[in-house]
């Protein structure tokens, strides 16, 4: 990218769907002519930073120096998902769920959230693609949820981290 060039993205003003280019119809909510171009601000200056901890201060560790303990896993309520995850979710872990559009990734994750909240866990569901109304409509198709499922729709990682921290 040329120095000094401002980076922009297009956002649907109905559901928040983000695209690198203007689209006539939003793939997220189906609205026509709802995209507006916005400047995307860089979230750091200088070196890379994550959560206030500079990556420049971290150093790699030798495999032989690392000690591990048995991590407690949280069952999702979906047997095959728990199996693929090695026995459930490890607190503080990150799992990337990938696949073609419309294959059921969001539905699977919402089913997992349902299993977690219905077994007494609090869950924050953050979506960078769908609005909270879209998530609510899908949730209603899946049945009843306990009240410990919080929904948040945001594409700005700094805001997501702030919400998680609070």
C-alpha cells in the first residue's frame, strides 16, 4: 500500500456487514443500496501491540522449557464438536471455525452457546458480520436460551477488547 494512502471499507448501514468494495445488495441482510464507504483507522502506532502488551518485549521459548498441566475443558453440549476440540473448550483458547458461506458455522456456534448458557455458563457472542437482530432471529429458530447469552456486533477489535475487559 502506498505511503499516505488512506484505507477505506464499505459497511452496510442496516446490519454492519463489511466489504472491501461497494455492493449493490448486502449479503448479510439483503438490503439494497445500503453500503457507505468509511475510513478504516490503524489501531496502533509504531510496533505491534496486543492488549497493551508490546510484542517486541516477548521472546520465544524452547519446547523443552515449557511445562504443561492438564487443562480443564468445558463441554459444549455438542458431542462431535467436543470430540474435535479434544474434549471441550479450554478457557482462554481461540478456535477458528472455517467453511463456505451458508454451510452452518454461525448456527453451529450459536448451538454451542446455547449448550453453554443452558449449563450455567455466561457467554459473550461477538459477531463482526451479523447484527444482533440477525443473531436473535437464528436463536429463536434454535429454541429457548437462558438469559446469560450476551450479544455484541462490532468489527473494531479495540472496542471488542474493551467490552470483554469490562
